[in-house]
C-alpha cells in the first residue's frame, strides 16, 4: 500500500518534558536500523563498500544475496528448503562450507 502520512502520538504522565527520536526509511527491500542507528538494507549497512555488501540488488522487495548469503543449493544448483526465519530472505544468514571451517580449525591447532 502507498501511505502518504504517519501519525505518532507521544503521551507523558509527569511534569518532565519528554524527549524522543524517530528514524524512518521507506523501501520495498528488507531494511532496519542497527543498535547504533545505521540503516541496513538487505542486512548491509548503507555505507558499505561493494565488497562488503551482502547483496547484489533488490527488486520487487526481494534481496538478491551474494553466494555466501544466499539460500544453500544442492550440487546441481537446486535451492534447498530452509526455514524462513533463518534470514536468507534478507541476506542475514551466512553459509560456510564445512571444509573451510575444518581447515580454519586445523590451522588454529
């Protein structure tokens, strides 16, 4: 839906002045602010370099995630069914091949 206005009501119940702030961003892509107030689109800070972005593009509300953040696939390239809450839809989950994990642990031993 296309909304033209947003109304915010702030109520206080004391003689002290109330202070508040509000951040807003409109996008068809998954977006949120992190704890420091930085806007993230498809789980990437908006000021991230091309190499640090987790997605290549976002169209029609869908993030096209880079390979390491995309839904895992079979060796034939078929996407594997995953739980929607894992974050692959917004490039929040990262796929780490087991062999690279094992190599890293072997190097630390």
